[in-house]
């Protein structure tokens, strides 16, 4: 197939435009992945009362569902890992 300069110029213009659009979309996906890598839940998202945090809605526990700060952070870390995987 024989191509003239006009067709070649149009092809190059379209190719450059597609590459620009794909690069723009890739940058947006990279930005979103950075946001996704943030923890889904933080301690401040939990109900807190006198240094105890309520996790009963997040995990099935025996007892009241209230745990200390260290246990709450451990549970959140594990849940965030599980949800991101």
C-alpha cells in the first residue's frame, strides 16, 4: 500500500495523540494507586472511650468488642493488609 505525506502526517498525529492520552491515563492510575496504598481504616475511625476502641463491628470477637489501643492498631493493620490484597 502506497502512502502519501498527508496520510503519514495524519497517522503520526493520531499516534502521538493516542500516546498522550495513554500517558495521561497511566499517570492518573499511578496517582490513584498511591491513594489506594493508604490505610483504609485508622484508629481515629474507631469509636474510642477511655482509651478503649470498639472493633466489634469489624471482627467477630468473644466479649464486648472493646480492645486497648495496641490491639486495635494490630487488628486495623491486619484488616488493611487483607483488604488491599
